[in-house]
C-alpha cells in the first residue's frame, strides 16, 4: 500500500471501501453546515476518513455549555473566545494536515447558500433549526447536490440521505416550515451526547458510502 493510503489502511482494508473507494473519498469535497454538536462529530469523522476538502460554516462562538457534547472544543477555545468554525479548523488540522479545510464564520441565509454549495459533491446538515434546513433542501434541489439531513433533541434524533429528484426531499416529509419557537430545541428540551453521536455516525456512514461510490448501499428512508 502506498504511503498516502497507509494512514487510511484500516478503512482501505474494509471490503466495501478498498483502495478505489479511498481514492474517491480523498478527492471528495463536502460542505458542512453548522459546527455544533452534530457538526463537530461529522467534521471529526470526515477529517479522519480523509475527505479531501471540507468547507465548514458556523456563526457561533464556543461556550461552556457546548463542551458536554461538542467533541471538537475545549476550555482553551472558550478562553480564547474563538468562533466554532475557527476552533474546529484548528483542531481538525491537527488531526489531519493532509486535507484542505476551509472555515467560514457566517450565518447561512438565502444570500450565501448557493455560493456555499459551489464546488462540493455532498452537503451535511449539522444545523439546529428548520429554516436553515429548508434553505439547504431547496439549494440541493436547485443544484442537484445530495445532502444528508440530521437532527437531534433530548435522547433521540433522525437522519436521511436526500438525493434530489430520486428520494423524498425535506419538503415531501414536512410540508410547512415550523416557525421559530414552534418546535422544541436543545435550548428548551436539552440533549445528551450519546444521541448526537449516534445520529452523526449514521450521517458519516451514509456520507462515506456516497463518497466512496457506493450510493447503492444508502437506505432510501
Ligand atoms: Zn420533495
């Protein structure tokens, strides 16, 4: 196995990835919307797996109440008053310096969503609200770029891989965008770390299948 692949040898040995799949993963470009609890776990998984390019967008700063579940951050990030995207980028580059990581401290809205989608193969949802998820959904339909929905609250969560015009999309599943305050959030109902990690693991699994060229293995529900 050549030196570049050696780092990923354990997943290259895995039958359904192999050398060909790993080379695809290393050339893949992913947009990660949100770098809180789900986003941290997603970014960690994709970075360790060797996804070639990661664009991370988040508007928030690291706070003490994040550390219970947001695995990329620590007390030093709070002391330095770092935005999550910046703290995540710093940590992720220490984990894997061979991939390209672009970090943006920004609110995702209708003015920048299509720009954020530029040049990526896949979009991962690490958001905490439905307004942004519907923006992601509509941009995915417009650009035909697949995205992987993920959501978590309390001790449970949901995830689904959405392939535009192939699977149901978020608007097929939820007809009306719930207004702000209409649904419970982690700020009102709480959230436990294990629930986040389960949902993020399922999202990363679907992402690796897709990026390794095995979209046939991804559940369509
Ligand atoms: Zn739809």
